[in-house]
């Protein structure tokens, strides 16, 4: 069989792609989200209680739908990256990337020798469809999409070099970590943070790469779309459930 295509990678330039955080760490909830019309979902292995098996189950749940899976790892560990790729992750997001050297190491973790140092799982892995995909090792990188997160002052200072790193497909701004790192705790609206977000967007586009951001507040998402962000997470499933549940209960019991 042919290597599965990565429609998310193919769609990175063009109209803004709208996504949602998937934080319940269950395939059932993620599958429900996949039926709602979002272009992509972030299966969050950084802050949601996910493990490699729960991420695998969510990839399998998403497979039949026209809703792309973006998998976020908890850290830069090449062993974890290897497992996430082996279960069939094609779009991988890595948090807290501060330098071009780190970005280059992450690229290398996703590539087989001699371009990198990814270990060979071969017929053991879902990525190769247990050995059925022709030329997997020679072609896998073509359908892999590596997104690095810029979410610190150092990351913004190095945004040009990070974005320009060969093999980095996109840069995703983490507005909450960025604002907190520079002393405006949890306040992405501070003008200094907004300027850094815009700088990162411009640096990413100057390198010919796509830029994404999390914006659960609608006014922010619309502003970022106007600025030219290519993919925006406009919701967080856990917040959406809480908002809907609180609104429902308050209609009967009054706001508490
Ligand atoms: O810094 C950010 O913003 C992000 O990277 C997203 C958060 O990690 C996400 O968990 C929302 O709280």
C-alpha cells in the first residue's frame, strides 16, 4: 500500500485552518469532536493525561474523518518521538523550542539515518501499516509535518532561525506560556506579548513556513486570522464542556 497522505501538511498554506484542543484523553470524546467540522484537533500529550496507548486510540478514532490529528508530545525526548511516529502520528507538535539547535535535533529525531537518528520499527509499527507501506523508510519524511512551539522570550528572539531550520514545517505560538515567561502571567493580551506574537508570525512567514496559535477567545482568533495565521485552535474541548454545562445548570439554579 501507499504511504498515507498528510492532508494537514498539504493544507498548511491557503485558507486559515480552524482546530480545537482535544484534552479528554479518550478516543470516544476525540471522535465526537471529529464529527463537528473542525479542520484539525490537537491531541495533547503535554497537559492532558495522555500516554502513547491513549494517543494511538485517538489516531485510530480520527482515521475515518476529514479532521486531521496533530499530536503534541510532552517534551523533546527522541525515544518518545519515535514511539509517537511509530503509532502513525504524521503531524507532531513539540513544545518549548527555544533555539534553532533544538529544532534541528527534533528534525533529526524524525528522520532515519543518514539524515537523522530515528530508530527502525519496521513491521512492528502502525506507521508502516505493519510492513505494508512501500518504501516507508525512504518516503516517511515527505508526509511528516513537524510543528515547533515558540513560547518563551528566547524562542521569540530566535524565531527567524527556528523557523528557517530545514525540516521544520510550522511554528506554533503558545500565548499562555509566552506571556507567563516574560512576566505577564497568563495575559496574552498585554501589548508586549502581542508584539512578540506578531514578530514570531512575521519571522515564520519570512522563512516560508506556516504559523499557528491557540486563541480560545473569539476576538483574538479573528485578529490572528486577519494577521495571517495559517492555523488557529479556536477552542479547548474541556472548556467548551464546562461552559455549556455551567450555562445549562445556571438556567435552572441561577449563576453560582
Ligand atoms: O502556551 C500556550 O498557550 C500553549 O502552549 C497551550 C497550552 O499549553 C494549553 O494547554 C492551553 O492551556
